[in-house]
C-alpha cells in the first residue's frame, strides 16, 4: 500500500513542481534579460499602477516575489505588454482590503500577456480584459479564500469582446459566477487549467470557435457551460469543442447571487449546453456529478430578441467515459427526475423543439455513445413548462445530418 501511495503521489509532486517553478526556470534561450521588478518601497500598488501607465509596446513589467496588499484596482491600456510575476504561488496580489467593488486588474489593449502571479479576494472580478485581442492568460491563480459565498467576485478570469484568446495553466477558485468565462469573443483556447469551487467552472458564452481541453473541472456547481443568451451585442454562439477534460464531482451548492443566469444551474451538472450551435463533447471523463453528466437544454425564459434561437442545435456527444452520477438530481431537475423514478442517466435533453411563435425545428442532436450509456429526452416540447405534457423517452434522436466537427483553433500568439 505504501508503494502504491508513493507511485500515485509522484505525478502530483511533479505537477506541483512544474506549476510552481520560477520565471528563470521557464525562461529559455532567446528570452531577453528581464528588467528589475517593480519597487516594493512605499505603496506597492501605486508603484505598480505607475509602471502600467508608463509601459510602452514591447515592455515587460516584472512583479517581485511576495504577498502585496492592494486597496485600489489596477488597469492597463497599453498594447504589447507582458506582466510577469515570480510564479503563481510566489507573487500574490491580495485585494482583501480593496475599496469599491471593481476588478483586480482590467486590460483594454491588444497583445497583452499576463503570467506567473496570483490575484486574491477581489471585490469584483479577478482579472478582466475587454476588447483585448490576442490576450494571453498563463500560469495565473485567481481565488477567493474561505467558503464559497455569493459576495465573492463574479468572474475569475474574464476576457470579453475579444479575438484570439488563450487561457492556459490557470487556476480559479470561489467565483460566484464563473471561474473562467469567455464571452462575446472568437477564436478561443482554454486548456490545461483547474477550476474548482466556483458556480460555473468554465463558461463559453455567445462566442464563436472555442477549444476547451485538458482541463480539470471539479467541485463546482456546474463543470463546463456553453451558453447563448438573447439581447447581447454578439449572438449566435457556435462551434465549440469540449474534449479530453476531467469533469468530476461538481456538486457544490449554487451560491450565485439571485437573478444571475447561472443561479439556475443545478448543483451536480458536468456539462451544460444551452441554446448554442455546433458543440462537440468527446473524450472527457465524467464522474460523480449528482444531477447529470451532460445536460442539453433550450433557453427557457421569455425573450424579445427577434434574431435569437433558444434551441441547442447540432450537438454531438460521443466517446466519453462515465462513472457514477445522476443519483441525486438537484434544482429544476429534481421534480422531473422524481416523475421517472428519482435518478437520471448520464445524458439528458429537455426535448424542446420550438418556442412561442415559432414552428418546430430539427435540432439535429447526435448521441454517439455506446448503447449502454443511458439517455433521456424529457419531452418538454416547448417552454413554458407544462408538467402534464411531459413525454419522457429513452429513445435517442435520429440526426438528420451529423454536423461536421469544427476545425482546431489556431492562435497567432502560439505560432
């Protein structure tokens, strides 16, 4: 038994060492000499903000090792800048005493790289970038310490309205909305990251072209969400691949503030696809998600956006591995599950094919799992929900034309 424990521990130790290695260890041949770190004399937050204001395209701002208490948010609006700490467990920007409710760091410029530091206990979002093309988040930690609570900031890592987004080797804990959220953006890679104890682990919303892979989503309310919502400047979210992720024990209570869209996410859901198009879910490992491993759903609230389609369309679920789950459905799934005996199979579809004022549509779902992997169509038909009209069925839908898998995302900052 002792040998087995050592064998299991060795990969974990190696992973911890790799994540915690210093900037110097990762810097390879061809990396220029780094400038001196931001001074810790006087008010470090003021010194850092002054460096961000004075930065020029091509500069690297180096953060020293240590834990630094900041009371004011930071901002960067200069393109082509790298902000680099000594390691995500060595440089910690602590906003516990932050004044106001803003984010920790806001980036509004292109070609920015953020790496090797941590942001802790912001009153608002952890790190946000808006309109920042070719943004890179790498080897970062964003967390809210203590028990999950609705007063935590909404988003940990939050790129929005951007193109060519890379989020890799990032850890987020405790966000009251989503740990890693990418919204109204295109050409996105989220990989090799850990999200835990958030309401949503990873959320791709109203975005086009996203690869989400190699991540660990555990102990969130919902593991990975792909949504499309009405009445936003960018709509028709489509073409996302969710593959080779570990989606485990996402059974944390939902602690989102009332009124947030994710406040309706049932605790215990692995992946949720809502009103999005051309989403492929494959090669993932699901285990111990108590409500459902994969939930495919229409947008259920009234809307006035004439261009909005609330149905999930061209969804492919294939080649995943499923452990235990579905044995204790929560939230809106609880009464529906009770109507069929109390438990849910790994893959659940609400069965909605139309909405008020629209004709029924072919949603073209492909459930490509082995026959023994359970599937349930609740047979809702249309919202608003009429429990008396439910027609639950284990029969898998027949796809009219299996949708082609989106091409792999290629980012210019990785060339």
